[in-house]
C-alpha cells in the first residue's frame, strides 16, 4: 500500500475496569510521532502526499502528521515515516535516533506496543544559507563593495530642515 496517509481505524484499549474503555485514534499516534520527530536535529521535514502538499500550498494549517502512516492492530502499532534529511547527516545514526524517540514517545503516552518504526528517506535538503555561502565564495562580487560605498555616502549627506529650504 503506497498511501502515506494515516489509516482510519480506532483502537480500543482494555482497562482494569470492564465498564470503561479508552479509544486511541491513529491521528493521536501520528501527532505524537510527529512531535517526537520534530525534536531531532538532522530532520529537515516530512514528505507529504500530493493532496496534502496542495492543501499546504493553498494556505492550510501545517500538519504535524504529514508524512506519517499509522497502522494499529489490537495493541500493536506499525509506524511508517517519510522523512527529508538535512545534507551532511549520517543517515543510519539519524534513523536509529528517530526510531528510538518515536517508539519511546508513543509507548509512554499511549500504552500501545510499537512493533515497527519504518523510516523512508524521501529526500535531502540543502540549507539555503550554506548554498549562498558557497556561491559567494566562488564569485567575488564587486557590486557588494559599490553598495557599501553608496550607503556610506548617503549617511554623510545632510538633509536641510524645512526652514532652511524656504529661504
């Protein structure tokens, strides 16, 4: 199944008291996983489905569950994460950190057993500032020096008061 959306199924957790039960929606598990991922350095973002990407472009609220697929069966959870990593990170170490953080967060907060956390690396992100620095290092731009001189000259000139202009 290639769909990267959350599977719509509510899981019931039996309680000690047989008269009550707790139901946890997959969206809750996905939200917990999304917050756990956001705490990790080296993750640039999450990959979304086509529809989710369109909604975000049209101004919809950013979705913490973007790129997270949750499958709950009984008390076991399988989580698929579609991740975009920052350039230069060690992917195996990052994947291990993501898996541990997501597993611990979901199990602690829900009481469910995380069977698997599958990491799908869908892209690599280059920081804009690093790319600009690399470009600036390759090209010595004389226009930057000219702009500095113009700014300095503009700061030296004084603007006459309205009283002086009427004379």
